[in-house]
C-alpha cells in the first residue's frame, strides 16, 4: 500500500493565515482523548490582514484546518476522524468562512529507520507498512512525533487529485525497506 503525507502547498503565498490559533488549540487539546473539550469551545479566529487572501482548502499549521468541501470528502473515507468547526473571520473584508479542525486517529506506524534532529523534531519519516496496514484507517496521524503529520492512503490521495482542491500537496511517504534473508 502506498501512503502520502498531506501538506499545505507553500507555493501559494496569499493563503489565509489564522491568527492566535496556537494559543487556543494547544498540543494537549489537539489529542483525540481531549476532543470532547473542543466541543464546548467557540472556535473563531481572525485571519492575518493582507492585501490579498486566498481561501485554500487545506491549512497545515498551526493546526490542520480544512475547507468544507475537503472535509466532506475526507469524512467519506474515514468515519474515525474527528472534525470540529472553526470560523475564520476577515474583519476588513467582512467575510467569514467555516473551516474544520481535523484530528485523525494516531497510529503507531513509525519505523525505526525514521530519523530525528538533535532537538527531537522529525528529520526523515519512514512508515512501517505492516503497522500501518494493521489498522483500518485511511487517514491517520503518525504517533510518537512532535509534529502533526497526517497520512492518507492511495485511494484517498487519488480521490483528492481528481478534484479541484487548492493549497494541497502530497508527498509519497517512505516505507520501511523489507530485507529479504539470503538463501544459501
């Protein structure tokens, strides 16, 4: 099975930038176990004032935020993914858009071949295919790393690419190389 890392396309320089998200949506709060706390919150953020703002379908940082059409598609592929509505507001242009905070299940699928920087951040992600296949999730987060790294399977990736979404980039995830014992 091929897996892909879901990323925001940083070539779109005019993508909207929500302000103050990381102050409200802390690392602890962005865990599946604490998702019930999000339901009681009114999640509304202003966007950075720029000459031009493009409302892309995927915002990666500081938390994974999806446009409504992207959420509708991903929800069809994995019922285990948690979504919470977030309102993004542009005061100057008097525009509000609903985005969705996405918290896919965390899966322990990182290979020992993965590499880290000295500060503990991920340098090179390698997926253990057997661990990833053991769960039935088509969309998931890699467990055991500081960063939020969302992985989708091939079927989801193909479905995304067939549609006209903006701001999305997919990179094929490296899989653990299988060593075949020599016979002799």
